[in-house]
C-alpha cells in the first residue's frame, strides 16, 4: 500500500495518533496541516495520494477544502476523518464526492482497511 498521505486536523494529538497508527503500514505521512487552507497549500506542494481530512476546523473547514482539493488535484483521494457520528457527515461526504469517511472513534478498526481499499489501485 506504499502511498503518500497528508494528515489534516486542527489537533496535534489527533495527527500524532494517526501517525502512530499508520507506522506499521506501508505509507508515508508526507505532511500535516491544521486547517483547510494549509491543506490546500500542502496538496499543491506535496502531491499526496490521499488526504485524511477533518471536517470541523478553523480558518477553512474540510468541506470547503475538499472542493478545492478536487479542483486542483482531481486524482488525490480524500477521506473525511471526523468526530461527527451522525448521518449528516456521511451525507456531506457523498455530496462533496469524497472517497471515504472514517469516524475518529473507529480509527483503530476502520482507518487502515479504508486506506488500503482506496489505495490498492495506486500500486
């Protein structure tokens, strides 16, 4: 699954936790950002295969960032990574056209399988 992933979350401890979770996998965390605007800058600079994107963030939220990332880098996959466990998050993900949605509470069991599924065609 060798792939480059950009982590975007406004909490450093969440980014650190995801980085730790993914250390045993064949992925490269190519960068981090703490809001949507930074995420867009990093996508332009780093050309990641996938962006793991929080929805609720300051400056620019994940929904706005996802629209712009799709525009500037259509081949980059986007997975919303959110605390929101309502059907609303899933509906927004479908509406925006992101490739996946993982709840932060389920990261331990769902994050790696979701990333593997999305990135298996990248090899």
